[in-house]
C-alpha cells in the first residue's frame, strides 16, 4: 500500500513546527485568545492523538498545522519553510464534504485537482477504492452511502495526492461501533505504511487503542505531551489528571 498512500517525494515537509503560535478571534470585549503560545514539533513516526476538553482548541490546532488559517502570532513552518509543505498535508473533517457525484467521480475530481494525468487516474481510482473497501459503491452517488462509508471515501480522497501528513478531526464522531472499527482499521493501515497521522478525538478508549503519542490541550495550551502509555497510566500535569479522572476542568 506504500505507493497507494505515501509520497516519498513529500518527505521534505519535515519537521512540521509550530513556534509560539497564537490564534485570536474577535470577542465582545476585544480579541479572545483561543490558541495560546503553542510550540509543537511533528515528525514521521508515531500516530499522534490530540485530546482535551471541549473548547480546548483541538480543531483549531489542526487547521493551523494545515495552513487553513493563519496564526495571529508565532510561526508554522514545514521543513524550515513557511509555505512549501502545505500541499503535502491532507485534512479530513468531522463531517464529510462530498460532491454530488458518484464515489468514483469524487475520487476522479480530487485527482484532477492534484494534477494527475487522465491516463493515470483510472488505476489510481481503483487503488483508492480498494484501500477504502469501496469497490462495490464506485458507481453509486456518494450522498447515498452510510455515514461510515462516506467518511472512508473522504479519507481515501484525501490520500489521492499521497500526502506525508494526514490530519483527522474526530473522523468517527457519531458513527456506530462497526463503522468506527472500519475507520480505525484504515487509519492503522495508512499509518503503518508511512503516512504521519494526527488524530483529534474526544474518545478516550479510541485514543488508548490508536495513539502512540498524546498531545493534551487545555485552554489553548499544551498542558502535556507524552507517550500514550505514560499519559494514560501516569499523567503528570494536573489538567490531564483531572481530565482522565472525569473531573471538570476550569
């Protein structure tokens, strides 16, 4: 699956670094700081889960990493450059955004957008359908798929350009256990073949199953970053201890 998902030429993106990143949004009495001085270094390797209470800034952090929004302060760089890595990052939102076309046509459109020549697109579509176990749905309208099938389509469409970094914003939210298991299997397959995955999840059981590293946010700051086993068994920050104990974080 390596040549189905991973682009060796995209390794120049590394490291992805956030240096003192701040993001502010207008508020009723001045700007409200939603991300507050985050410094983070991402490199190929462990599957990273971003966790934290509601409003901690998890989704905003992903958008800043992807370059979808600009920081109010600080800097995001890709392999030491400010812009070069953005086209090597794929982002999958919590709610799939699909075209009113067939499953195969959604993939074809993505490949055209990425500049794939027509001669190469048919074979690549077949690879992506197989990766997402969507072969039986190739000619069906994407909008009639189940929620889990739509999310698998969204994920393999994001992989069309063979990104180096895949950002997933709660991709299994509202899905049933069977659909969740299928998404998790796809994530493991992709991560196992060299694509760096950063997964936002509110599901602690999912994070235990999936993560090798945890980045824990609280009030827009990184309160703890640790190997997953240590984070769950011996959290060091008071914020993480309270969160894992089910206590309300203020």
